[in-house]
């Protein structure tokens, strides 16, 4: 299963992050560790886990990858 950028934005809209494309683009880039332009289910699961349960260091490392 692959998640495209527009699908990712839509899924975040369900969480109340509508309209902030700069934020969703940065988050998409942080989740897309393979730089393929899509997010695999594994990348999505790891990204969500890091975002919700990761340590501050893990979040910083993933955040740096989004730039």
C-alpha cells in the first residue's frame, strides 16, 4: 500500500490539520524516508509511532530529514 502526498494531506485533515499544506508537506517528507515521493505503510507506521511515542531525540532526527 502506497500513500501519495494528496492522500496524506486528506488523512491529516481528518485529524484537524486542514489547510496547512506547508506543515503537511514537511510531515510527509519526514515520513517518506525512502525519498520515493510516496509513503509505504511501513514508513507511515514508523512515522506515526515516532510522532506519538518517540523520544525527543527520535523526533528531532526524523524532523531534520524533512528538510
